[in-house]
C-alpha cells in the first residue's frame, strides 16, 4: 500500500468523522431527508468518479502520460450529477452543507499524501528558489503546491466550524457555495505554479475548471441571498 493510499484512507476516514460530528452538533442537513434518497448519493458518487477521471486524464494525456484523476474534476462532476438529480426530482435548496467540513478536511489531509508521494504523483509545483522549496526526489526545489492547498483548506475549515459554532446564518445558508468558491479560487492561484500543459495563454485545463466552480459558487450565493431577502 502506497503512502498516497494511506493518506487517502486517513483523509476520508477523518472526513466521515467530522461530517458525523457536524451533523449531530448543528443538524447541518438539507431541506429533505438524504438518508431516504440512496440515488442522491449514487448520482453524486458516479458524477464525482466520472469527473475525476475525465478531467484528470485529459490533463495527463496532454502531458504525454496515461490515465489520471483529479479532485477538481471529482467536485465538478459531483455537482453536475447532484444538480441533475435535484432537477429531475423537482427538489430545490442546498443539500451540500453537511459535506463542507468533511470535504475540506479530506482535501487538506489527502494533499499531504500527494506531497509525500514524490514526482510520480504529478501534483508537484514548478522550480523555485524560495527557502521552503521541496525536493521531490530529483534534487530540484519546487513549490510544494500540495502544502499550499492543504493550508488553504484547513484555513477554510477553521473558519467554517467557528462560524457554525457562532450561529452564523451566512455559514448555514451559503456553506457549500462558499466552500466551492474558496476551493476554486485558491486552486486557480496554485495552478500557475504547476508544470501542466497550457491550453490558452498561461491557463491549463484546471484553470477553466476552477472558473466553472467559482461561477457556480457565486451564482448559488446570489440566488440564495435573493430567496432569503424575500422570506
């Protein structure tokens, strides 16, 4: 079992525990009973799997490598699948609040596994002369972009849990949308520090995925604020 797999197991195990604690403490559920809708989870899982493989593999194929996977692609695919499920079942409102803390924690921990997996993981950054440059095994100090992302997601997780504990209406109404906005924004920045092939100017495929996430998150915030103002 590789170190990446170990950290993935630890990440999602911790995510499950945090998700359970958040739901019990703040009842961070949706407007309907998710436990009674197994096809909701099936749609989310299938969408995430397809999205992760499609976007990840598209990037690695452009780089002359084989199959890949991507957290960004998984998040995009999961969102598309869940929104399609909700539309088909005529459901409205946010269903993602209970997934915010688990996903933020899972990404933060999982990225440590990426950091420790060396060059083979193909998630490292470009060379840098900064004192915290990380040698991934070839003697070249590089940006530890995995660590940057991990710290960014831990910062969001800390804010989110603190906001929930303080009874923040913003966190409860917009938790998932803000998570998507934050993830897309910080990931967009780190993509400039990666050696991935570009497809338009300085932008790689993931940049456009990040823009899609940010557009979705911003649109969700504006829509729910409009609904909240009418209530």
